[in-house]
């Protein structure tokens, strides 16, 4: 196995774990996948979290919003890995967010900037390409 495929395998395992935490809206589990400081940018807003506690405080509203929409789980529909260096990688992801009735809530694309120097990859930034637009389309 080459170093490249080993890193890609680490990233795939990382996103399987992240998907599980997200699907259960496990706030602590989601946050465990980040390295701080971290940033999240969407089409309309930007968030910077200097510490884990900063994200904990914000995550309550985020999790509440998803729960109010009838959120059941996320499906990792596509994952493309772009290794930048031994220290950093990009993960281009398509998520399908599912409603409790099995229908799609939204399908969204995001790019994750990952720090690869930790024991496991860690998110340092997320670029949400179209989630704001997708939620607006839902009404």
C-alpha cells in the first residue's frame, strides 16, 4: 500500500466516523472530528471557532435546526480525496440528508480542509458550497 492510498484510507475511515456522529446528531462526536481553531464558511455566512467550547455553544442551534426539520440521518453519497501535502488534504463530499420518512431533506456539497498530522485526520475548515441554497429551495 502506498502512502497516498494509506492517507485516502484514513480519510475514508474518518468520514465514516463523522457520518455516524452526524447521523445521530451527537454534538460531542461531531466536534471530536475538528481541530481548533476551525472555520465553517457557507454561501451566506462564516463562522470561526477558536476553541472546542466555542463550537459546543454554537452547535446546539445547529442540531436543533436539523431535528426540527425531521432529520433522520446523513448518507455519504460521494467522497473525493485530494492530498495536498503530508500535512493537509481536501475532501470533496456530497451528503444526502434524509428525513425520518426516508425522503431527501437536501443534497449538499461541501469541501473539507483536513489536518493530517494528528493521530486521525481533523477538520480545520469546511466550505459549504450549496447548503444555504438547498434549504431555501425547501422553503
